[in-house]
C-alpha cells in the first residue's frame, strides 16, 4: 500500500545570524537577535528553515574594507540564494532599509522567475526616510521590485500607516520571549542600567551626565560593545557610573532583573522598537527614554516609562529624580512595563506570521514524497 506524506513547508531565510559570543568586534545587533529568534520560532512551528547568513563579520573597519566586505557579501548571498531558492517554498529576507535596494531587488527578481513567494522584513524605524531619499531611478526600481513582494513586514505602526496604500504591507514588530528571574522588588530606584551598542547617538553621554548628580544610593551600570565613536573618557572619575563591558546574551534576563530602571535616551537614526526596551519590559523594568522614532510608540508615557526630549541630559535627570520622589508612580510603571512587554511576546506574533507563510505556501504547487511500502 502506498501513501503520501506532506512535506513540512520550507523557508529559505536570508538574514544575519549570530554564531559566536558578543564582543567589541562581533556586535550582537538587533537584526541578529531578530533572525535567531525567527529561526527558533518558525522551527517550533514545523517549518524547515534553511539559512543564508548575511552577517558582515567584524565591525569598526576602515571604510574601504567595509565597502569591499559589502560587495563580497552581496556576491556570496546572491550565489547561495540562486542555488537554493528552487528548493524552497518561501524566501524570507531580513534586512535593514539602507541595504534593501540592491539585495532585495535582486532576490525579488529571482523569486519572480522561479515563481516563489518573496517576503521581506524591513528592520528599524526609518524605512520611509530611506525610501524618500532614493533618487527617481532608485525609487522606480524599488516600487517595481521588492516593494511588490508577497509580504513586506515593517517594524513600527508609523511605517505601516506611511505605506497604507500597499495591501502587501504588514506590521510585524520586534518581539522577545524573555523568561525573567523573579525580582526582589525593592520598590524604589537604586540600580540603573544602560545596555546598547555604545554609539554616541544611543544617548550614552546624556545618560552619564544625567546620573552625575543623583543621590549616592543610585548607580548606573553600562553594558555594550565599544564603537568607533565611543568616548570612554566619559567614565573617568564618574561618581555614579561603571562600565561593565559586553554582556553575554544569555545573561541579559538575569542582569536586567538585578536592576530597577533602564536608561535609554537614544536618538539613533533608525531606532525602531529596541530589543533592550522589550527585554527590560519583560523583566518588569520601566524605562526613561527619548521621545524618538519607534520608541515613542513602544513606550507609553507615564504607563510603562517616561519619555523625555532627545539630547537632553537635564530631562533624563529630572525623569529619574521624579521616580525617586514618587515611589507609587515607579511601582505603577513597573506593572505597566510588564504588561507592555507581554504584548510583544514572541509566541502570538509568530503564530500570526506562520499562518500567513503557510497561506503563501499553499498557493504554490504542493510537493509530496511517497511513503515507503511497509
């Protein structure tokens, strides 16, 4: 007797993958965390996930080496994709908007020729700025290639509204699934944490300046890889701050749970929904953050954190002192942070995306394999 066994849907994921521990030369950026999560979550939902790694290796290189690395990476990824696309049911690209035009357009064309659904997940919060910054020819190319993909997932609601005339666009925010240790719940702010790449436009200088005049029982611990513009002299003789180096990703839940407040006054150009804020929320930590990019959507002012003006150390300091003076507000923000974090837990969001990907797979000619005779 013969029978047919339906093969699990196959996803070719083209994304940056984290292979080794974090360090100053191997930065665990948000795209790598997102891609690693996507491999786990889709695998848990019975997808066969094949990965082409787009990560670029070490950072902080001379400009000419960065350009050479990008060209070599494009050729490597393009060749790998061209060899593997025909075996996949759906091709899924995770990419930052500034890199999308060349690679996403090429992959769209290959998928069009091979009649494979092509899905793009654009990370960060500045896709609209990049799109508007294209010249006429580049925008024409984008409009007729990857912007017409089967699905284009964007990280913020602002971007979804900006492209509301395109029915293939969907909101797929950054998510996390942190299982945090129980917090002791001191009920007041003592231990503050800043965790991010130490780009200066992540608000490092403002965070350090804001903490100089805090009460003696308050201390700011800073974690993250140094970048080309990091000014480590800001830590010299600082009375309330310590640099703790680069955190192992596996240690983040424990370290966050040992703190009381995340300080994240970033005004980074492409800020979407920062993973550091999502992780802090899921550990019950509220945040003092700049009113900037996707952060303005993610952090509900006076419900899960306090929003301040960008580049203002004085406002960061005032917000922290407000939480010191108003313990009831702080406790309310802790509860709100946990609720907000639960809204962005990975499971529900990947259930929705998995359903859409299966729908795209069903539109293809199903492939089956014959079961062996008993």
